[in-house]
C-alpha cells in the first residue's frame, strides 16, 4: 500500500508539473501573439477571398504559428547555450522588441486606401499557400517578440533531470500548440467575433 501511495504521489507531481508548464507557456505567449488584435488586419487583407479559401488560410496560419512557437521553445535553450547568451538578456531584448513595436503602433498613421487595397490584392485564392506564412504568419501574427518569449519559455522549462525536462517541455509544447489553435479559431471566426465592434 505504501509503494502504491508513492506511485500516486509521483503521478500527481508529474501532472502538476505538466499543468504548470502548460499554463506558463499560455500566459507568457498568448498575450504577445494576441490573435484578436490581428484579426481586423486578417479580415481586411482577405476580404476578396472566397469563404473556403479564408478558412483554409486561417487554419494554415494557426499551424504555422504553432510550428514556429514549438520550434523556438524546443531549440531556444540550446541556441542560447551555443551562443553563450544568458536568459536575462533574452528577456530584456524581447521586452525591448515588444515595447518598440507597441511604440510604433501608437505613433503609426492610418494607411491610405490605396495602400490597403494594394495589400489586400496581394492575397488571392491562387497564392493563399504562399502568403499564409509570409506576411500573415510571420511577422504579422507571430513576430520577433513572440519568438523571443517562446525561447525564454523553453529556456525556463529546462531542468537538470531528463524526466522532469520531458514533462515540462511536453506541457510547454502543448501550450504553444494551443496558442496556434486559438489563433486559427480566432481568424476562422474573425468576422463574427468583430461584428459587435463594427
């Protein structure tokens, strides 16, 4: 009975570690990706597409976001070790990138109608697959700030014990996949979500 209790305690500890890393990844990355803020841009760039093409594009962007974030999370700590960059430096650099982007958004002027129509014409039914990654996924939805935060998350999840690292990285990777799914769902239903604001 004692060994069974220890086994139960081990399962609870693994589940807690997995859950903490999952929530940590979601809380760190989702506010930076912020698909709801990018949804109006997605709608304006894809208003000439057919409904099926827009749905395909939304799910492709979600997949690309998940792949970028998972890759940054898994490879991030080894890249930092290889170049000898410490975690606080990446945190400061990522914060500066996000602050710079926010500052530029505050001071940005509204683009003229010709610019908007030109950007919208660049996305068509024939080139949906090409445009799904650039510029709609990177840098519009998942930019340098999001990747820097994902690298930081990956480095924070790294532990000396391999089994603990597997558990924490599994939770972190699932968190990045959830961010990708949320992004795809947000873009898929962007018109409905933003209808009260229009």
